[in-house]
C-alpha cells in the first residue's frame, strides 16, 4: 500500500526529492479504509506500506494507529520511517498495538560527519534511543546503511561498525 509520495527530507543521495517536489499524503481515514478493503476483499493479513517516509506527519500516524486499534481487524503492517525525535516509546507502543510489526529506518552511517554530508538530520544518540525503543515496544527494527558513500573514510566506516555493534541486540536485520 502507498499512502504518500515524496519525502519531507532532502537527503543528498535520494531521488525522491527531485522526483516528487512536494510531499503529499492520503488522509488517515483513507489509509485505514484502504487497509480494510485489502484485508477484507483479498484476505491479506500483513500489509507493507511502501511510502518513502510513513512518519512524515506524526499526527496522521497517531490517528491511523488509533483508528486501526478501534477497528480491531487484526491488520498487521510494516513501513519505512525516519528516526525522528518524535518517535517516542509511547508512540511506538501505540504503533505496536495498532498492528505494526516492523519499521525500517534509514540510518545510513554511524559517522556524524558523513550524515552531515548526506544532509541527514539525525542525532546518532537519538537514533540509538529510537532503535532501542522500537525493539522494546516489540517491533522489529530494520536498519539501512550506505557503505562506501563518496566522502566516507575508513575511520567513518569504523564508526558505523561500532554503531552496529553497540545496537546489534536491538536491530532485527540490516
């Protein structure tokens, strides 16, 4: 299922921003209605949300989760998200209750310098908290990394390896 197109971020390596100049999203009501149709009509139990960034609008995300909880339809879902500070432990627990089984985070690097070059606005300490909280909420955390970014040095790569080692117990897959 696709609930939005484009992205609110402008990462240096991504094609979404040049392709989709403006971020657009379906309403929470429309998303839940489509999820219900897919599960009822086709008997699906697991839906993968293919948006570039499902958590661009935290209020919409919360509304979707609350509506899914109210519906009690046993819909399970996964999505690609960004590691934003608004991804709190309480939000992640709400997401789990709504049927979220896996979140895929674009971490990209364990080097703050490389993240800056990528125009990723991530604080690595916050990213570590979010991955831990995701796992503790019972949601599998998948993490994407870019190895060999043009400005990455061996020292930067080592920082990424160190990040992975520190957080391996919270990361379901890479």
